[in-house]
């Protein structure tokens, strides 16, 4: 199925763009190309590619701005950032905006093809861009490993342990991303009848998850309070 994947190359350096386009076509991918950020964004929105290879320093609109706009529009293409060595960029920022991987220039075409295939394999397992590999999910700047019961922050935070219930709650939030969920629903779906929790239990677990996953637990971007109702989950993080 990867042979039919559609890939958008957004790169202003023409020799590199042409080399990428040729190599990807030779591998059987359907390839779209753009030489500046605005054209790249327009093509991505119009064509819904499976993968976007996104240069950062681009005319008209830089790569981060393209990435933000894509994620804001809920385009969930896998995005691989192409960054020049020494270029002013922040890997963490890239991941917070929803980049799936990055490749530092100069890279070999072979390496890039491997990365594209790896990204497609991961994407095939779930919502594109959601899963890194089985059991690992990125929530903003945190990488949650469901199998290991841990979360690791890519913004320099330490690895922390997560309880089974915290993971159950997070899994439920992931399955209902973007919806407003009231406490009774959360209690019912996540706790069921296995003990006698109160809605306070939900709040406590949300607080714990915030402390472990949110860059600033006081200003949550992922586990959002909906006043008077409950919570809403945003994996990529609401724009602050
Ligand atoms: Ca460039």
C-alpha cells in the first residue's frame, strides 16, 4: 500500500526538490511538489497527501507556519521536516506543532526513503501521525509508552511513570479527541463499576495527567477544562 502513497515535497532548492521527486517517483509514489510555503500549504489542503516533506526555510511562508496551518486544519498527513544543519530551528517546537520526524540536510536520498517508509508503516497502524509505534503515542511534547507505563517529555522533562487508570483515562481521551466529555461519562467509561469512585476521582486523575504530560500544568493545552461540564482533549495542543 505504501507504493500508492501520495507524497508532497515542499522545497525551494530546485536541484534537491527534483532529486527527491525523481527518487520518490522511481519508488512508485505519487508525487506532488511545491517550491514555496504558500503553494505547499495550498496543495496539501487541496490534495490531502499521505506524507509531506517540508523544508523549513521557504519563500512566502516558512515550514513551521505551514505545519501549524496544516494541523490547525486537522490535516493529519505525516510530516517530515527537512532542516539544514545549523539552521535555526527547534526540534521540540517541531514536534509540538505536530511534525512526525525530521531529517537533517545534507541527507542521502536512500536515508530519506527509509524514513518515509518508516513513517508510513507507523501511520498504517492507526490515525496517521498519531502513533509512533505500537503502544507509543505522542501527546504534544510528551511521548507516552502504554506498554511501559511511562511518559517522557521531549522538552527536557524526565521520564515519569503512569498508573493503569491514568493510561485508561488517556486512552479514552485519545479515542474521543476534540469532544467535550462530562465527568459522569468519563467515570462510566473509564472506571465502570470496578470501584466506587466519585467525579472527584476524575478530576484527580486529570490533574495527575496534566502534571505528567503538560509543559505547564497550570496552563493546560491538551487536557482542557470545559467549565461546568468536564473536559476536552486536544492531542496536538490548543494554540496558546
Ligand atoms: Ca529552503
